[in-house]
């Protein structure tokens, strides 16, 4: 398993961690996100929640600092691009 510090060294830009919690599981799915902004990281967390049908919430971290909690009812359907 790769440690967070190793991930930080390998990926460019700011690194965030998204933990997706699902109904029926006590263990979250974790994704390391290399993003330039917090807004970009939040969009990726929402996309991850759409991809996990049983997702109930996602928690976004920068290292040990929790930056956001996104709940299922805050996530819309498919992402639209202008």
C-alpha cells in the first residue's frame, strides 16, 4: 500500500484525499486526487459519489485537515459541461 507522503511526492499539484462512505460498509473507498483547486477536488468527489451507487457521503481532506463533507442529496445526476 502506498503511504500518503509517497503519493504527495509522486503527483503534481495539490493533493486531496476523498473518502467515499457507502451504505452497508464500514470501510470507505479512498481516492487520492491531484487537483489545482479545492473546487476541482469537490467536483471530483461528487463524481466519485455518482459512480458509487450506494455512497452516502464523501469526506474531502488535505493531509489531515478535513475540508468538506458532501452528502448524497447534494450530488446531482450526470455532470454537465458548458
